[in-house]
């Protein structure tokens, strides 16, 4: 705040202006930091242009769209989570399991594909977005394949010391290619360092589940 007041009166002070741009960057105010770096760059010696460009590139990379992907081969001997016992005893009754009710083996691909971005709107305020598809596909037991499509979008705050996030969430689930369930909710998270090696993290999630059948 003192730098802001000083530079409002004397904007020709290029080195304090440069320090001010760095302070904004360290305080996660990337939108204002980029504006300050772009304004002061032409006035700085050429020897500092490379450093300014590094800061500008970092600001761009922090806020760019990020993709994630993960593929794993999966083999299971009990895809239907069944008991391996061939019989079931209830009182004096002994019932024999059918072939379909015994454990089944399956081979498939477990996957996680997604995209996310944290965009600085103004000051320390951000817009958080995340969308993803994850699940497992069994090519020899397709009726047990699972898929979840999830969307998160909400508010995110961060500065040099703390983070806070409040994000609504929606998820749509399929089993065997058919609609299975739908859930929606709200998650919140707060983080703050207590010491250089210890961080406090508080998380809460509330969601509602709805099933097709």
C-alpha cells in the first residue's frame, strides 16, 4: 500500500515500480502484476528485460489451461465382487451358486482425463474450473465398466500466506454404459502455513446422491 501511494505521486521512480510489480507477483495478484511489468519494462535497462520476461512467462503458465491424463492396464479376478464359495447355507438350506454369481475375471483400461484452469480475475480473487472423465472399461466384461463425468467451477482466493476455495460440483455416473447415478454438492478448502514446515489444511464437502433406479 505504501508503494502504491508513492508511485501514484511519483510514477517516474522505475526501480520502486519494478519492486512493486515483483511484490504483486509474490502476493499472487497476477493480473495487476502483469500490468505493472508491461508498463515498466520499456523504461528499465535492457539487462532487466530478460528477468521481466521470465516473470511474464510465469504469470502466463500459472493461469494457462492444464490437461491431465492417465491410462493404466487393469486385470481383476473378481470384477463382480462375488464370494468364491460355491454354496450358500441358510439354516438347514444349502443353495448352490450359479456360474454367473461366482467371481469373474476381467481385463480393462482404467483412465482419468481432465482439464483445469485457475484464472486471476482481480486482486487475489480467482475463478477455478475443472472438468474430467474417469473410470474403467473392461473389454471382456462391459457390463461392469464404470464412468464418471465431473464438473467443478467456483471461487478461489489466494495470497502469499493463505488459500480459500468454494466450489460447487456436479457428477454424472454410468455403469455398463447405462445411467446409474447423479450427485451434486459443494466443497470448501482453507490452507495456511503455521511454520515453514507445517501447514494447516481444513476441508469440507457436502453432496447429495440421486440414483436412476
